[in-house]
């Protein structure tokens, strides 16, 4: 295993270990605090310095680990869903955000949302087809 892979695996373990202390939306941990707990460094710039942590969160979500997030006036943060209802609410927010982006894209392309979704589906199916020998 290369050094970079070892480092990512170490941070992945630290992230999972920290998240078990933040179960439920009411226990959400802010990005800065989570970064310092996982990466063990101070951060100066909320976006640039936390890129590695956001990458890890995205990777864990892709594996099916339900790391939820909430934004609010106090900054929000990340948490593991305490109950199915929290996860459902988080997923609904994510779906609404995704649909708003897709509706905007369809308007820009001047096509209906169903037509745009059909085009996306065809594109995804084409990406998943094995190449002919």
C-alpha cells in the first residue's frame, strides 16, 4: 500500500471513529471541528483546507455509510442518522437539491425535465455498456 493510500485509510478510520460520537442531527459536528479531529491539523480556509475531509465523506457516502449533513444559521455540520426518519429527511433534501439543479439544466437546454431525464438515462446506460470486441 502506498503512503497516500495509507494516509487516506488512517483518516477514513479516524472519520468513522469520530462520527460514532455524532449520532443524530442534534449532535452534528461542524466542518472545522471535524477536520481538526480527523486530520489533526488547524484549518485556515474552510473550503481549501477541508478538501481532503470532504473527499473522504463523499467516498464513505458512496459506500453507503449514511453521513448526513445539515446547514443552518449556526453553521450546521455532519452527523450519522439516529433514526430512519432523520435519514429519510436528509435524503429528501438531497433529492430536492438534485432536482432543482436538473430543472435548471433542462431550462437552459430549453427542453422539458422528463426529456432531459431521458437523455441522462440514455447517457448513463451507454456509459455502462461493455465495449464490443
